[in-house]
């Protein structure tokens, strides 16, 4: 890719991504979806559920339990308005993209079955309904205590679409079924991080560096409890684009094993 194809002046938009985890006989598994090919950003890539923050996420008036907004602001190094938006977006996007809802009728409970909210989920994805309206109409409490802050990656300067993405981890609630009933997914699966990286290394899937890095980080833990108990440092990671032998690559911390397995694109263009 020639340098004149880069877009140096695009500011990143805030986004939230949630790594759903569950225990299995082989260790923790994560929920992954392959995005529909041809999408404007990361089309065809295998990713965790997530998406951009909406203006309504910052304005959401929701019942909330768990760490206060000030705690999230400190952990992610942002102001409280942005912290609230990031957490609300994380819960909303997870529900939209895979039907998992981190909310419950009380501060101590979580919805056991989300199938009854299928129409609301469709309307949320179509932006016909705000997340705060949905929670209020169903008398649900947002369970911020089910989330943990995990990482922060920023799309490299030069991409035509850029995101400042905060990663969260959360245990899949008992009884709820993560699915692929969204317009953005071609295929979904639960896999151990080792299986997911093996599929990528064998060319069966495409992983962006942030996804690949988070898979490797989750693979260090023996159980969901261990994942949730971790308190990782969360530096803002801003990879850089560079050309090598006529190919565009991205430089990021710990990149050596990524490129040792073969060149993989940062994003489709």
C-alpha cells in the first residue's frame, strides 16, 4: 500500500469490546464472531463483540450496580462522562451482537434468558430504541460489577477508520446463550484462546493484532475466576504502520510471534 493511501488526519472514535469467557474442560473459552465480509471496518475478521460508543451511551440514565463511574474513569484514564459511556456501550454492544445481557431485575441477579427481548435487541441494533429506554422499560439494572477493565488499543494513524477501544472481560451469565443473530456476524463460536490462535496460524481465520494479543493474554489463565481476579495495567497502545518489502505492516508490543506465523493484515482496505 502506497503512503498516499494513508489517512493521517482521522481522529479515533471511542469504542468498547467485551471478551466473554466461560469455563470448559480445556480451560477458559472465549466467544468470537467473524464479521461479515465487506464491512467498512474489519470485514471478514474474527473479533470479540463490541462497537462504537453512541452519544446516547454518555447520556444514558440507567440503574447501575457495581464500581462507581469514578472507579472506571480512574482505571481507563478518562473523565467520568466517557467512562460511563464506555461501560454502557460495552453492555449494549454485547447484547446487540450476541444476545448476552449483563443486567438483571435486581442488583444481585442477572437475566437468565434473553430470548424474550429479541424485538428490543433488533430495535437497539437499528437505533430505534436507546439502551436506557430498554433497561427502564424492562426494570433492569446494569451490572457493571460483572465487567472488568482489560486493555486499551488505538487504531494506527493512517487508517481511514480509527477507534480508541477499551477492552473488558466478563463471565458469560449462567443460562444465557451467546448467538450470532446479528447483521454483523457470519459465524460465531466458543473456543479456547489456543484453538483460536491455531485457527489463525493455519489460515482459517484472520485476527487483528489487538484480538490476537488479548487471546494470548487470556490463555495465561486456568479459569474464569482467575481471569476476573486479574488486575492488568492498561496502557494506551497505539501501533504504528510502516512499509517493509512493499508490504504494509503494523508495529506493536510483542509482535514477533504474530509475524513469525505469517503476514496478516491490520484491516481490509
